[in-house]
């Protein structure tokens, strides 16, 4: 996702985290997010281009997604269960690490399998559309 697509989730999760859990911890998450966001342009500039998205861009994007997931999950658990993830992980950085790794496993492990299953359905739809046009 690019910056404009990610901004609503980031801002909502960050502000919610600040209001519900801690403004200081939210500021730390925001600084980390901006640090990873600042890596995006140089990675794209030096490694991307006509060849498309460089795989090294994950160095920037996956931690950003992890920060969004961690902040949103923290708010949901605090509001719904009165549980703070810092009690589970010991620090926000460890919690972020777990969220980034979980997201990484989901994207590279689960998503391709789901796409393979769904492609059967979409291939049938595409074939039906092609027959209609002919």
C-alpha cells in the first residue's frame, strides 16, 4: 500500500491508541512508523523503477503494517477485555516484532493458499464473461 492508502488506518489506530492506552507509547509507535516510512522512498529510488517493486521494500512496509496491527489490536483488547498487550509481551517493541512476523507469515504463507482456492472461482467467472463477449 502506498502512503495515502495507509494513512487512514495508521492515523485511526495511532489516535485511538493514544486516547485509550497511552499518548507517550503512541508517540513512540508514530516515530517508529515514520522511521520505516522514510525508508520507502530511498529503497524505491535506488532499487525500484522500471523493474517494478523491489522485494527490499518489505523492510519498510511490513513494519508499518505491524505497527498498524499492533496499535489497532491493542485498542480492541483494552476496550473489550481490559488487557494491555505490553503486559503480554513486556514491551511494545516485542509486541511489534510479533505482529510483523505474524503479518509476514500471513502474507507469504496463508494468502497464496487462499488465492489458489479463490482463483478457481474467479477463473470460472472470467471464462463465463469471455463466452458472453464471443
